[in-house]
């Protein structure tokens, strides 16, 4: 598979703090690559690479608007992350409840 055809998953896409910041920005409004780049101390090329990963993971879409490319958030793929985190939230709730029950029964 060539670099241009690689499909990134949601977990890979959000692993980078810059990409997480970009997602937060796109959640507020659509933004051009120039506007996004102005918020980071990195080159336009670096921001473009981050946006490419987000688009390949289905978390962002791009649209040509005149001479600029405008990006917007696609939150649907974040459900996969939410479901994964929910599993572990329930896991730890069950473990903590069992620990509480154990400690309370041993205090009697």
C-alpha cells in the first residue's frame, strides 16, 4: 500500500496532540488550511499532513472554496472511540464496586 492510499484509524489519528487540537478547532467551525496553520508553530506542509491523516480516518472532510481548501469535522468515527472507552469505564466501575464491597464487608 502506498503512503497516499493508507487509511488511518481513529485511534492513530487522535494519537497526536496537534491533530487533537485541530479536531477541537474544527468542532467550533470550518476552517481553511491557512487559518489552521496560523494557530500552530509548524509549517503549512506539516499541518497539511495532519489534516490528511484526519481525512483518511474519516474525522475531517475537505472542500475547495476558491483558492483555499476548507476543512470541517466529521464526528461520526469518534463513536468507535467512545464505545471503546465506555467498555473500560464499565470495567473499572465494576472493579471499584467490588473493591468497595470487599472493604466494607471486612470492616464489619
